[in-house]
C-alpha cells in the first residue's frame, strides 16, 4: 500500500522501566531445568514499578517523541495507544495520556487491540489520516505491561515497555518516511486472553509456524513484491521479537543475514514488551541509521496478523538522536530485583485489604 | 471589653478508653468543672473536636454534649481547627464572654481516637493537611512533620541525640501527672532506637494516640469572684492562620502563625516572653517543641535543643516548659488538647496542679492546628 | 460497593495534577501552586495559567513507613518538597529511587505515575511524582 502523499516519522521515543529480573531467577523459582530459557535467547526482562502502567509508560515515551519532533505538542491532532494491557477494560488510556501531555480537547484517537500489532495498526491509520490531509501530526504509542501466568514459559519473556512516534507529512522535519506497507491478517488463534482472565493462553508450538512465521513471511514477501525490492535492498530488518530466537529464524527464512537483524534485536535484554517489541527495535535502529538507508519493519500480533513497512531514513536524523534518552541508555539503566519483589510489583501477591 | 476569667476546670485521664464514647468522656470532664463552681448555670457551650464526624459519624456535637452534660437547651456548637480545635474553642469562648453577652460559658474539648485501627485514624488526622494537594499524594501528618524535622536538623546541625532530649523531659514531667497517658520515663537511647514512623521521626518523637476530654468554665469579671476564690484571668489572646499547603510558605523552619498570634497575645497582656513563668506548648512531634519555643520568643533559632540539653526549660526554669508532660507524654486527644493546656496553666497559677507544680504569675498556652496552619496563643495571669 | 475516590474531585484537578498547572499574577508575577483565584501577594484577580517545568531539586524528604489506608502496597513511600527551577516548591512522592539513595539537593524531574487505586474496580488516580535525573 502506498499513500498519495508520503508520510514520515518526525520524532520517536522509548521508555524502558529500570527494574529487571533475570530469567535464571524466574527459572529457579518455578523449578525449570537450569538454562531452560537459554533456547529463547533472553537473559532478563523489565519489570514495571508498582506505580507504573501502560498509561504512565506510554506518556513517558510520548514525551520523548515530542521532544525529538520539536513541534508544539498542541499541533498533534490524533493519538493512539496500541496495547493489550489496558488499565481499564472500558475507559481509554489515550485520554489520560493526552491530558497529561496537554493536547486535549481538539483531538481524535482511541485505544486499539490486536495483541502485539495494535500500535502498528495505529501507524497505518495515521498514515491514512495524514496523507489524506485530514490531520498534520499523529502520535502513535505502543505500550504494554505484559501478563504471563506465574510458572508458565511465557513468564520468562513477558515484560514492560513503550515506544512512541510522532508522524507527519514527509518534509523538512521528518527523519524517515514510509515507502510502503503491506498487511496480512487471518483468523489464527495462537494466543488469546478472555475478558475476565488474568493471564493469556497460548498454543505453545502452534504460535510458531502457523502464526508468527506464516504471517511475517507473507507480509514481508507481499511488501517486497509490491515495491519490487529484495532483502539486499534493505540495510536493517526489525521483526516482532517475542524472544531472541524467532527474529533470527524468520530473518533467515526471508534471506536476511543476522547482521541486519541484530541492531534492532533488543528483546534479549528487556524481554518481550508486546506492543513495544518491534517498535523499540525500530527506535534502536533510528538511533544508529544513516540517511538513505532502508529499514524493513514487520510487527506481528497474535490472532493473527503482520504488517510490513519499508522505511527510508532521511537527513537530519542524527541531530535528533540525543535530544531524549536512547534505547541503549535506557537498556543500560537497570536495577535487578528478586522474584519476591517481582511478584509484588506485578500484583501476583498483594496485601490483604480489610 | 469585659475581662474574662477561668473559674473552674475539669479533666479526664488520657488513654485508650474503649468503654467510653464522646459523650461519656465529655460529661466526665464537664461535671468535674461544674463541681468547681458549685454547679452554677452555664449559658453557652463551645466544644473543640476534630474527628467526631470522620471517625464517630457524629455532627451536631455541641447540642449532643450540652444535653449530655445536663447544661440545658443553651447555645452550643463545635469549632474545628484540626489538632488546634481546643485552642480555637477557648478563643471563641473568650469572645462570647468578652462581648458582654454571656457571663458564664463552658469551653470543652473532647476526642475519641481509638474507635478504629491506627491506619484509619491516621487518615482522619491527615485531613489537617491540604486535601487536594497534600493528602492527595498519601502523605500522613507524621510525614509532613518529618519533612520539617529533617530540614531543622540539617539547617542547624542538630544531632539525633540532641533532639532526643525533648521526649526525655516530657516523659519525666508526665510521670507525676495523674492525667497523663504515658507515665514512664524514657532514655535518649530508647528514643533514638524506637520504631521509625516517617524518617527521621520515630515512635518516641510522636505524641500518642488517645482519648480524653477537658472542660473550663469562663466567667466575666462581674461574676468570677462569686464562683471561685482563685480566678485566673485570660490576659492576652491571639490567633492566626497560614497557607495550609506547607510548601507554599517561604520559611519551613518557623510558623508565622505562631509569631503573629503570640505578638497579639503579648501585646494585649502587656508582657514580653521573658515574663512568662510556665508555658504549655504544642509538641505534637519533637521538632515542633523546639520550633515553638523559638517562635514564641523563648530561645534563639536552632539553639533550643542545645539549651534544653544544658538544662533550660526544665522544672524551675523560667519559663518551665510543659510541666504536664506536653503532647508527647501527657497526651494529645487532638481537639481537646488546647483546652487541657489552659486547664493545666490555670492550675499552675492557682497552685494546685497535681503533677510537677511550678506556680508563677504568668502562664502561656500555645495550640496548633495542622502543620502551623492555625495557631492560638493564650496568656493567663494570676 | 463503596467508592473511596471521588470522581469529580479527581477530574476537576486534572490540569493541576497531571500538568503542574499553576496560576501566575500578571501584575506582580508571583507564581501560585496550588492554583488560586486571587493573588495573595497583591490582591490582583487577573491571573493566567502556566505549566510548571517539573525540573528541580529535593529540598527535604521523609521516608514514610507507616502509610495511610489506600496506599498500603506502596510502603515505604518517599515524600519530598521539591524546589522547581521557577523557585516555587511542590510536595510530591519520589519514585524509582531506593530510600537510602535519596539526598537533599538531589536533582529530579516530574513524571506521570499512579498515585493510588480504589481497589480492583474503582478509579485509578494518576498524578505527578518526581524521579532522579
């Protein structure tokens, strides 16, 4: 898909909580064989503080994105949060974030859900809104405090984090633009959470070939065919990263060498931030890419669907990198906690309230 | 204006009285006070209380207590200024008599703080702060005071050990006071090692939670001598308020409301701080005790802990501070405390205070609501 | 089901709590936080609104172990009076810092965080806390 007018990224931002728990600590707690998690290629994951949630993390990533965008925040006319860990089942997260950014009331937006690709869906919607001329700037946030059942293999990777982007018409203040995109969606129940369930269910091995791999491969191939591109035309490839292994495997399937994938592979150090996953990887790449380079971005969401984007980096990106915390700085700012504190922060145990 | 005298007092012991409610406690104190004036008719009742509504589901407290104490269908109302309600009740009662409209007025103070576990009582007490901008964040009243204690110790270079002298003196004085809640001595080590509530405030830095009631009979000069041989005059009275949001104030190490209220009281009584023989000041927490003495003009800024460690303000000194044991050890049934203080100072000047008795001609009582938000200073003369 | 957090109270204070919106006197320039209807310095009723910077340093702090009903999971809570670079002082919690690492004079900045929740089904109250820079 190509819009009639090009749309680009004006600013980007990330928020990564500073508390971390090692996978070995989780494994020990539940009696997993030692190094069970090493096959996942994830060392440790982030844990949101007790007073953090999707809204507070999304706000902080959005603040960084606005700082890099260098626009008057009040010029933002749309705001989306893609998440599967909304603080309220019914009550939007975007309203609290928008008030806390001072960008209400003349604004449109909503919270979107499609597992880990909801924020990506918001990117697509924003491209449409901007290129049609309906609005000038849109703020897209992917934020999650991912849940996992204690003792389930998912607990090794389900983590917390957020990424945010200010999108606008391609022009003198964009640092990268979308060359094209391609979406691929089917009803594939690989991972779900019923409304009142605390934790998700998943199909274990089923989440692989029929879900993650099938959709990412289809979307990426569809995009490359439409744009007439090959893997060698891309300098980087960022995929949804539920662990450290899948992105390398799907990259190989598509013909991308691991050197193009590693710069955007952040999950080994922070876990799977769900809606933050591929997008935090994209932020990491924007912080090292050079003008003219081409990035393949393919978020995936269970249920299932994937979107593939081709993004071309423009001039001016390097000046914006250090205006706000970088992914590297946020990854390195960490404090380890043990399982007891993790359980307290994640609400697995709570003080009995009389 | 008419001159106003304290002609009778009544106090209950302070403690945890699960078997007595607001009305029982108040009646106990009121009947004792009425006894002292030969059960003469009281024409109005002012009651100081903070938590009857939040913890006792009881409003309309004035009418309830006037009825229970057998005072008849007289004008009766509650006044509230958080933990300074008692002082404000005395302030109000004074003007009822001074206006010439009433000859005999009862001023009472009563508080029940033991109806619920501490964490619920703490929330009610925290309402002394700014609800939308301080309580909103979850800070307790102790937390607010702790912010000041840290600043005080840091600014004036006072050690934990030096600060601990205050509770030591208070407890020593309270041992002899039959009305006091905590009648045991403590050492500096015990104070410094007691449980942290809000760092740096420890358990033994804080006034205890307790129930109590006290009552005064105020009379005009026209009838005072008929009711008692030992009337004590309210010679000076002052009250002031300050920004409730503590961070908005310029100086956090001094209560401007104390300084303003004291100025009015000293001027009216035509005295200076050095003339005061005995003072009951509002030491809800250790740091406040020291700050109050500085604001009242008894000592130099930041020097009070050192002075007290050297023996100043102990019984026999001028002024003797808190011979009752103060809020720390006599106790602090919040809304009643200000009334207790006047009763105690009156008894000191009458010569019949049943604890540490220092006598004298001029006494002062200071009552504070919130963190220096509402302050009354009252001066009594024999 | 009892409601511990008042809906209108939380709603009408949003700008003051999310954005640190203060009033400023356009006659004498005094900044007031919390916002107020009349300048307490010069009596001027013509005040305009301004968002404070959120950047400042810790003037004093306390580590509160005995916490109030509704905040019990968060113990111990660090409260501080922060002096913002505009000169005005704000009371708020500090977050993302170990109590033993808090120092007077520490540089901090304002972040949006959860203040408390009314159980599992009541409102979530958001506001500003400060974290070390």
